[in-house]
């Protein structure tokens, strides 16, 4: 079995660890400026449950783990699974077009889950959005894992729901079932009832928590004590939940449950706040733009969320 992980940050490295089992060849796509260092040093991976260390391991280049920086190196490989785990800051259509060239008859692809993807929007946005990757190839998977990467050190701080997944097309069910079984050997991968609902819940959860964490410049241990912040997170979720429910999407997890689940990782700092503090670009604008595509009249329905978004963007000068 051949697996490509396009984007070797904290989540990409964790997935590599989960799939590092017998008969699996892993290919980790790494930026050119880091490839030489990582080929020599590999990744140090620590998996925690908040403060308790569960696993310590090292991901080194080997017979079944390959670090690459050019997709041209992969042109003769037939992949079973391709994961795209990059941050969605720039135009990703160019990346999807490059990845599409690597697809074979048997390939399944797991796309990013922090913005609403084209296959979701084509059903719930009332728009016709170009689908670069065929739906029959896609496995919907969300990533409820708190992780951070510094140099070649990766710390998975907390695993919430792990990697819930489900095929988009029934034609891809067997591949989704195989992937879930592999992940479950080392982590969580719940069976998903409705993948459209699952993707939406991940996106709105990420947007609401990151936006308000940035607004107050607070990590989880401070947000827990900030009732105003918690109320604003819930308000964003309620506004969007009401809208998508009206459009026929079932909401399979309550707002309170989502908030409690995320705040259970007490030592965690939201990924975009961490990136902002480190001077890196963040995904919040792309998230907002994807949410704005749900419906043309959306702004009249999520006015308070829009106010939070605009004031926070103005505050950080983005």
C-alpha cells in the first residue's frame, strides 16, 4: 500500500505515525528548505493526553518512509491514499490540480477540513462550484487533534475525537472502511453518520474558537474562565447552525457538547492564535469566505458573527 501525506506539519506527522504499519509505504511531502535537515534528523513525536505522555517515537526516513520535496519524484507510484494536510491560506486549486495527476483508479484522497470544500458547497450553497477532485475519490475526514510543531519536534497535546471519517460516494466505502481500521490501531476514528454534518461541525468549531481566541488573545486555560468569550463562541455556532438547519443539514452534536469537548484540552492554544503569535499567516479569512458561500442572504442571518469577525480582523490588522 502506498500513502502520500502532502503537508508534514503536526497533523501530517501524526497521520504518518498512525499509518506506519507493515506493508505501508509512506511518502511525506516536505518543503524544499526543510528537506535536508529532516532527512538527517527526522521528526520527534510526543503524543500526550493533556499533561500525560502516552507515546514517544521518532519518524526517520527508512525503507518504508520517504521524505520528498518534488511531486515529480512520485510519477511512477500508484497511491492508495493521499492526504492533503496543508494550511489553507493561498489558492489551493493549483495544489489540487497537481495532486490530481497522481490519482490512479484505486486512489482515495482525504482533503483539508478547515474550510467548507467544493463538494459540500455544491450541495448546500446553491452554487455550481468546479470540482477538481472527483467526488467518487474523496473520503471526508475531520481532524479533532490538538498538535503543535516546532522545528522537527511534534507534540500532539490532546486527541478529542481523533479522525472521524466517511466516504462521499458509496463506491469508495471499502477504502474508507480500510482506512478507519488502520487508524484505530493507534488512535480514534469514529464512524460518521452524515459526512456533510461532520465537515460543517469541524469548520464552524474551528472558526468560532480560533476567532474568539484571537480576539481575546487567550489559550484554552484562559478561555475556560472567560464567560464572555464562551458566550460569543456559542453565539457564532448558534447563528450558523440555525442557517444550515433551515437548509436541511442535520446537526448531530449540540453547541454545548462541542464547546465542552474543545475546552477539555485545557493546555491547548488554538492553532491560528499560535501561528499569529509566531508571525505566521492564518486561515481565518479563508474560513470566513467559505462560510459566506453557504447562501446569498447569509449576512442577514449571521450579523453578530460578522461583527465579531470584522472587529477581530481589524484588531489584528489582517
